[in-house]
């Protein structure tokens, strides 16, 4: 069986994602779409609107065949580590073609990544008035003539770098984005495909008529019926302030990505007489030109989850494949490849795994439930949960 790989967050699953799945199979002739999806937290350091199980069901119903989780130690990372974790999982499952959206699908991103390897010692040349990403993009443009600035192009470049670093055989197939740009904040009356950002914004504003046009019916139903993390910021900020007010500066300094004395600045702002009273204002106060907004949000999540440097490093060195769901076709593909899969495949989490290999994901699931006001839920995000077997209706 031929498989095509997709890397996604599905936050939430919308018409553009359904189109992507359809196109991925069409351009590759694949029998099976294997999706590596972020778990309960996404790359920007925010909780996903719907939990990973609900998003898995929606994806399986709309074209995916095999869903596996991108663990939190890869999902909540800058682009190159996000891409590396996802590409490693796809390669371990025998996937040799990756399809993704791009603003410039005509670019050979593997060739661009090979050219970029000539850029050495970037840390020593970084302009401290810019973020690292901006400084790197400037140097890359000077070396190659291509300006790497659009979100999906940046991810595509990260996928290419990951393929080269891991030494895997994987063809990259960019396809053009349709109708909506990555950061679009509005949904026009004639749109059937919109960005996830604009959909989340419309949900925040209660504009269900706009959302209805750009998501599948089952996504709309799930968004209306399931508890979600749309209003996470209030409780997130209170929990974060608790950590900053009760941990010592030394303890905070051990948190992953807490670099350059940032812990002192965080505590100083949190304990100031005129301390910010909202999460967004807090982030704006503590960030600097050196760090992007997303980098700061990720660091705040690491702080909330109390992920230490050594814990993150140990988790990243012990990768695995966590099954979330499959169709009959996906199950058949899994049966073909599981004996030669280069990573352990986990279909059921017990207390042992929750305390060891999946410690970070288990903790992230508990915190997601708290943020989404599901703390009293009888169903864990991880313990005893089995992969969803989605049976497609016969036409």
C-alpha cells in the first residue's frame, strides 16, 4: 500500500484541511493518508480548541486514514524541532512522500535547504536587535536570493532541513494554498476555505454563520457541543502567575527555554505593583525584540507545565508513535509496516507509561482538561484510551 504523509494541527479541522487531504492523495496516488497531528497543545504554546480525540474523529471522517500524535515535546517547539519530530515519525511508519501547503509551491525546498547548509556560525553573526528567525532569514536571502518569510514556506523549509538532518528518503510535494492566507483574520461572504486563525477569531466573537461556511458539518457540531479551550487565557494566566509567585528564581531558571535570565524578568513583572492583569498584556510586557511572541508563549507553557531542561531532553531522545485512530484502510497499512517500524508503537497507555515514556503528554492532557473546564471529566485524555477505529459508511 502506498502512503502519503501530512503534518497538521487541525485547530480546528476545516474545509482547507479536507481539501489538503484530498489533494495529497490525488497528487501522489496514495492509498492511505498518514497524519501526524499535534496533541492537546499547538506550536504557538496554546491549548487546542478541541482535544486530540475529537480532532482525530473529525480528520478520519474527512479523509485521513491513520492518525498519530506528535508528542508535546515536539509539538510545542520552534519550526525546525516541530518538523524534525513529525518527519521522524512519518519515516518510521514507512512514509516516503510528504505533502504540505506552501505560498511558493514552485520552490524546491530540499535544494534550498542544501544551499542553506553553507550558512555556518549564525549565532555569532546574529543582530541582537532582531529575533533569531529574522536574522537567519536575512542571511538565507543573501545566500540564496529567496526571501523566506511566509508561514507555510518556513514550515516547508523546516521539513526539508529535517529530511536532510535525519537522512531519510522522503519526497516533498508542496501544493498551493487555496483562497486563504495563513494569517488571514477575516472570512469573506464568498469563502468556503478560511484560515484556522480567522475561524478561531470568528468563534471568539460568536460569529457562527461565518464559521458554518468554512468547516465541515461535523466540525461545526463538535465546536458547538463540546467543551473547548477558546476562553483559556483567564485560567491559564492565573495558573501561570501562581507558578511565578511561588517558585524560586532558581527553580524557574531550570525550565526549558528559560534563557538569558528571562526568569528574573518574569518574576519582576509578575510581582510589580502595577503588574499586568491579562495574559496578553503580560506577554507584551516581558517579551523583547530578541524573542518572537510565539517563543514567549511556548516558554510560558513550559513554565505552566513545569517542564525542565533535562526532562525535555530525555523525552526528545525517547520518541515513539502514539496511535490516535485509523480507518480500515489505515489499519491495513499499519499491519503492513508495524513490524519494521523504527519507533515503538503505543496503542494503550497504562500507569507505567504515564509515569515514564509519556509523562509529559500525560501531564499536558491533565492541564488541558483543567484549562478547558473538564477537570471533573471521568474520561482521561490518555489512561486506558484506545485508538479510534473509524468505519466509513458505505456509499
